[in-house]
């Protein structure tokens, strides 16, 4: 072992609010994502695109959030559909 003093550990740099300008999910809550998808596709359409019971059996934003926060693979599918919806809206000229 060395008697040299340990170098202080530098804290990681803090991310600036504009650190992810190209990330469409940055700053968007899961609740906002689920709400936007339900408004755009409807619960039935959402359940057809992503076969999850939280979208097909007595769907609600609250029950969907509870499930999606516990299930990373399902959250990834929902986030992917949200990004697809945004691209589709930009392509067709529909507002958010």
C-alpha cells in the first residue's frame, strides 16, 4: 500500500437542461406519454398496438402508470410507440 494521499474524487458533471436537445423523451413524464397515446389512439387502439391488460381491461392512466413503472420492458414499448406517434405527427403535419 502506498502512503500517498488519496486523490479526491471529482463529482460527475451535472447535466444541463439542454444537455439532451435531440432526445424527444427528455423532460416528458410517463403520465404525459400515456395520456397523449390514449388521446391519440384511444384505449382500444392502444391495446391493439401494445397488448397489455392495463390498456385492454378497465384501462385508466393510473393503472397503466402503476404497471409501467414496475415493468421496464412494457415501458420501453410504450415509449417506442410514443416516439413513433411523434414522428407520424411531424410527417403528416398534425400538431402535438
